[in-house]
């Protein structure tokens, strides 16, 4: 068989002649469609030149450490440099002469050489090795979805095949849903097209948001069904929703107060959870992995902000006494887990809230007890930390030990970043009875802390506090500061299996640019109050050591778009844009 390799714009074409008689055979065209900073968009045209395929598995290896972060028209998995792409349920049958076109986004550094060999179903698609790197395309990523989604929607779960089988990690091997409402807002900000194609979560933070709220200050006109339909149209593999409307919601932070009173548990179930579950259970959406982030900032409040603690709040005592946080979450888990393609993740706060000894184990115990109340510990896929928060992913220049824990910044906490915290908390959850295979996800939408203020190494002179403050990545005034933090930057981009043990994905659950709360009181009909922690002139309380709030001025109510914030997040992104 003759083989020809031809270099085009960033691409390799490997052509294998048709055999004289029926046999297995394939040809592959690999193309770098565009390349920017440390990422690129790739396309693979796989042509069947032999017997018809009823299913296909493409395999190849990267030569320079490239790592796939998103994929479509195929289920991508990667181990080291080796990449495997299996067919979706809807594109497994390929006749002689037919072509399939998996596409992907991947990271690269230094050199972005093309793979030199491919195989389909174990049969090599022979070609001449490529030694020339791709030409340099534009320096910005594409501003629209990279490929045209299939005209026929998938009919089975794209992760594991037939409905009923579940993915160990719902983020792996697929392309996340890009919310067009958020995308349009971000692209209205200078430079926003650099980030607008990243998957973000859709917040359903009141009953009206289920059907869409065209007149809302925060929610858009698209409802749950609209987003699910758009996700299928995009060819997305997964979509993320934040389920956030408990009775007496966020008993501690006024900016996140909700519409339901502390006793309205029945309305929560019938007017909020049940309609969402009905849409998610629709057969039209079986192709999607639907990921629910269930009721952030709730259960940890019942440990840290109740009577007996300096930070006690009367509403938190009420919610602990009436049990409606626990009952509401248990009901939501039970309802959603009955849907075969839905995956629940429960909030575990962050290291700067729960990392102290008197919070750590009691919070894990309460969370596991709540999951058990839903009927089974298998009703959750995993847990999320740092939702809507700013805690650094890793603090590379500080070691937590007996010498550094007394510092004002660490304040006797056993953890100083989210990676160490979630790995330890995961083990504690397993100790308390969760399955050993549970995974953690971390919200990295605003914890990059780049820009000129980012330290480049440890400070080794001065007092302990001076050394810690000069070495830390997180530049907040205090870890208790949580609202629209000045100086913050985008963190790691969303991707599955980022590397640290036990972590399913880095995610952008808080869409960059959506406010944490208003800087001044703004009347609204969404039940959202004014919290002084969002006021840049506020001198603090016991939750932040009576420090300044560190909040940006000019912020709208929580969930509303805040252009000045997303501009600063892009400026201070780390890794940089």
C-alpha cells in the first residue's frame, strides 16, 4: 500500500490507498485549526477505506506532552501521551468511504508537533512521520464553537454507551456546554472572546429561572429546557446547573439570601426541585451528562455559624433546628439521582472556612449524614470546593507546618490551598462512609491571582507574618473576604482529570463576571439582600477579623453581570491569557 504525507496549514494528511479486497483500513487527516498562547484547536478526519465499522476506536500519541482538555464527536480519554477516542452512540457506524471528524481543544507548551501514527480498531493508518511543527495561526482562540454539531442528536449517553451505564467522571472525554447568554455578555467586554468559549454553570437560583426570566436583573430569558436544548444543539457532552434555592437560603450572607422563607420546604420540593427534575428527565436530553451542583454554602453554615460559635447567626440556628437544609438537600439528591444521566456534586465550602480542626470532621459528618438521608451514599458523584470563592489552587511558596501555622494568614488552619484541602476532605468523607471512588471538583473561575502582584518566590526575611504575606499567592486582605475581591484573576481553565489525585475536574461554576453581591443596597424582586461584605468601605466583622472587605466598587446584585470585574479577572489571569 502506498502512503503519502502532506503538510498543510498546521496539518498532517496521512492517506492510505484502498485495498483490492475487503479488509480493515483507514486514512487520517490531522489538522491544527488554530493555535493561541498555550492551547490549540485540533481536528481529526478519520476515513474508513475498508470494511464497514459498527463501532470505532481511534488511538494516537502526542510527542510533546500535549493534553486534551475538551473533545467532541467522540469520547476522549488520555493516559500520559496516549490518546484514545471512542465513538459516540450516534456515530459508531461508518461505511466504506465514510468519515468521522473528532475535534478537540488541547494544551501545549514549547513544541506542538503532530502525532506521527494513528490506528483504528487496532489497525494502523500508516503515514510518514512529521518533523515540522505547525505554522503559527492566530493568537486568540476561536470565538464560536469549534465545529458544527451533528444534525441528528445523540441517542445514548456519550460517556459510557447505552443508557443506564454511568461515567466514573462525568467531565472526562467530552465537551462542556457554553452558555450563550454568558458568552454574549463576556464578548461585549474588550478581550472577552479569549474566554467566552469556556463551559460555565447555569445558576437556577429562584423558581422563575426554571422557565427563564426576561425581566430579571440576574437571570436571562433562557430556562432549564432552553439550556438543555441548546446543549444538544451544540453537541455538548455535559451541562452544569447550580441548584440553589433552599428555604432560608444562605443563613449567613445577606447578598445570597433567597426567595423562600425558612419553613417553605414543601414549596421548595414541588415548585422548584420537581419541575427541574422533570426537564432533566426528558428523553430528549439522554445524550447529555447533566451535572447538578447542589445547594452551595448551606450545610457548612450549620456547623460554623450556629450558637456556640463567635460567628453565630439566628437564621442559621433556625435552619439547624427545623432541619430544612438537610431535608431539602436529601430530597433533591433523591429526586435527581433517579435520572440515569444526572450527576450530583455537593458543596464542601473551602479551606478558609472548614479547614480548622473544629470544623473539618463535623462538616464531613453532616454532609455524609445528609447524603444517607437521601436513601443511598451512591446518590452523589462527588463534591465541589471553592464555589464562587477565591482560595488559591496551590500556594507554591508556603509550607503548612508547626512553624507557619501560628501566622495571622494561616491562623492555625491545617490547609493553605484548595488542592491539599480537597484531597484531605475527600479522605475524611470516605472515612465517614462515602464510596472510595468519589471525585472532587474545584471552582477555579477566580482563584488565579496573577498580574504584577503575584510573588515569584518565597520571602525569607522579616517576621513570620511578613514572610507569609510576602510569599502567598492569594492576595486578599483576609481569607474571610468573599465578595467581588479586588485584584483577583481567572484561574485554571476548565478541564477534566487535571492531575492531582482524586480531583475529577477544574470547573468554572461561578461564571466570571457574575457579581457576588451589590456594593450598595439595590432594591430587587429576587430576594437578594445587601451585605456589607460587598461594600468596599466596610471595615469588617468577626468573620474576616475586622479587616476591610476588599470588595470592588460599583457591583450589581448577586448574579448580575459586572463588566469591570471580568476585565480585572482577565488582566490578572493565571495562567495568563
